C-alpha cells in the first residue's frame, strides 16, 4: 500500500513538473507575442504620424492661400481700426485715471510679497552656504590635524631610533677607546719594566691581535643593524608619501563642493518652476495617499497568500504603468488631431489584445496559487500523519529548501523586476538643459533594477580592481569610451571570484562579449560593503571621481537572466516537493514496519 501511494505521489509530482514547464513555455510565448503586438502597434503609430504629416502639409498650403487673402483684407481694415484705436485710447485714458488707485495698491502688495519671498530665499541660501562652508572648514581642520599628528608621530619615532643608534655607537666607541688606552698603558709599563720578557710580550701581542680581529668582527656585526635601521627609516619616509592620497581626497571634496555650488545655482533656476508645480504635487499627493490606503487594505486582505503577494504587487504596478502609458498615448493622439474613428479602431484592437493577455495572466496566476495550495495541503497532511506516528516535523525539514529557493532565486528576481528600468543611459556624462556637461550622478539611478546603456558604453578593464576577504570581490567601471572631461564613474560592473587577486583580469558576467551593453542591479546586500571597499581602492589608485557608486551584473540580456533565476527557483521547488514526498514515504514505511514488528 505504501509503495502504491509512493508511485501515485511520484506520478503526481512528475505531472506537476510537466505542468510547471508548460506554464514557463506559455509565459515565454505570451511575452514574445506581447512584444510582437507592441512592434505592430509602433508601426501603426508611425503610419498615423506619416498621415498626420501629410495632412499638416496640405493644411499649411491652404493656410498660405488664406493668409494672403487675409492680408489683403487686413490692409483694408487697418485704416478703420486706426480710427477705432484713437477712440479706444481715449477710453483707456479715462479708465486708467479711474483705476490708477487700485493699480498702485496691487503693485505695492505684489512688491511686498515678492520682497518677502526674496528675503526667505536669500536667508535659506545663506544658511545652506554657511552650513557647507562650516563642514568644509571642519573637514580641512580634521585632515590638517590628522596630518600633523601622523607627521609628529613619525618624527618622534625617527628621533628615537636616531638617539638609540647614537647612544649605542657612543658606548661601543667609549669601550674601544678605553680598551686601547689600557692596552697602550700596559704595554709601556711592560716595555719599561720587563725588557727581558720580549718573547712573552710577542705572545701577548698575538693574543691582542686576535682580540682586535674579534672587535673588528663585532664592528662588522654592528653595521648590519645600522643598515636595517636606515632601511626602516626609508620605509617610514615612503609611508609619508600617503600624504598625496589625503591631498587627493581633499581635491575630491573641493570638486564636490564646486558641484554643490552648481546645484545651488540650478536650484535657484528651478525655484520658480517648483512654485508652480507645488500645487499640482499637493493634489497628486492627496490622490496617491488615497490610493496608498486602498493598496494597504488590499495587501492586508491578501496577506494570507504569503510569498505570492510579491506577484500581486508587481501586477498592480504593471496595471498602474499601463494606465499611465494609456494616458500618454491618449495625449499624443489628441495632440496629433487624428481621425477619431481610426483612433477608436486602434484603441479597440489594443484593448482586445491586452484583455486576452490579462486573462491568460490571471489563469496562470490561478494555476500557480492552486499548485502552491496543493503543495501546502500535502505538507500539512504529511506532518499530521508523521506526528501521529511519533516523527517530529523538524526532522523532515520541509521548509528549508523552500526558504532557500525563495531567498536565493525568486526574491531577487521579483525585486529586480519591481524596480525601475532605464534606457540609453550615458554612464560617464550628462548634458543639462542649459547645455552644460557634468558627470553622470549615480544618485539619480538609485531605484534602477535594469539599465540599458548607450552604444558607446564599455567596461574599462584597464582600471578594474579587487578586494579580497576570503572571497575575491571584483569591480570594473562602466564608462563611455567617447567621453571627454568631466567624466564620472558611478556605474560599476561587479562579480565574486571572477578576476585575479590584483584585479587586472576581469571576467565577471558577460565581460568578454562586445554585445553586452546592459546591467542588472546587484541584489545581494551582504556583499555591498566589500564592493564599496574595492571601489574606494580603485578610485584612489586611478584618480577617478565616484560620489554615488551603484553596482550591476554586466549582461547581454537582463530579462533572460531574470527568467533563468525564476526557472531555477521553480526547478528547485519541484525537486523539493519530490524529495519531501520520497522522504515522507520512506519515513511512513519505516514507521509501519516498526509498528508491525511491535505487534
């Protein structure tokens, strides 16, 4: 009976695996069809744009003819209008005299409000400028103090070594001098008093020569420590060269301060525009808050779905993006002034296609929910049966593989998909509205999940670097090979254990492919500090500027990589289910066998 149950369970698992594979194929086919429909729609939009241009040309020709006629009529009406103008001027003078008091009051009120706004803006500007100047001065003081302390410590160590060497040499010299004085005095005494003992003195002279050789040997032995001390002194002087790095850091801070000044000037220009946008933002904020409340209520209601809640959030975001794109399309079609019947026909076809896709997506989501529910129900049944037979659920470990699958593959793919996507990004420089070229700031792309760079973007393998701590953390700057100064380095390709320890050979991701022009955001937060350390070392060595570094996997197709992660997750999910069923069947058979023996 157990074997029969095991065979049935195994066949069900194989059937579920086949269904999951079919679902993957269906999702890929749907995605491909959706891209084809988008291309067809783009072609239709291009045809509509061409028809719009042709109609615009005809309208322009007709307008030229009508304009010539109007000019003739205008010359006839001009004389009469001049007469009416004189009459109107008289009326205007009378009206101005009547409204002169009100105009003065309005001008005075507007001047007061404008002066108050200018005073407030100037005060805020002075506070920001004082704050940044204070921070820069404090940083200068700290760096200067640190430099002086380090130089003072090095000089103290150097003076201490020199004093010790002088003291040791002076002691040795005094000992040798005293020794030679004693020998000379003894020899004179012996020569004067013991002329008959010349032979004995010769023997003593031989012994003295041996002692002299020993002293010379000791002197030679002392020269080596002296050379070691001098080498140590040279090493300390080499360490003083790190002062240039501190100087470079100060230069980077000055550059950052200059950019802040530029940002302040841009903020002044954007101030008036922000005043107009403020009221619109308040209205949008209220609308977003209401939608946020609704989303929170829906999330609380759907919290029981567990891990599938991520898919529902993604679906809501896609629906919101669809509404925005639809509004943009309506605005473009309205500005183009196309035939309403053509627009209605195209819109109807698009709605039919999107409705079919949405129904297929809902069917697939229902199948995923159904498979998940079946798996959870099966697990609960087995756990209850095993508890009745005396086997603890912790010993089986059903949830370990599921947690690993979710956090290793499914969660990173969902998170990267939910983040923003950017196209035609220049990683090195950006041209502002006033024509000024500045380094590309990575802070503007903190929400990026997928980034597609422009055609001139490559990996700078000559400035790659690595940081080793058990594993080797590899980084290489992503830059535009046609960039001219100033160029930023806020985009970095990363990988683990895929480069040499000195970072010269970088082989992470698709670094060897010339078609790779895109990046997938790094989702492993535990590795971020080590990649930042590698970037700091690379910036210090190659003298680059990287204010807000963000990290990516360098790939040809990020979408294919995300699908690969999801397929691995589904495959491991199927393997976990099979293993759970197998282990539970074996445990059940063992328990039944033990019960049979006990009976």
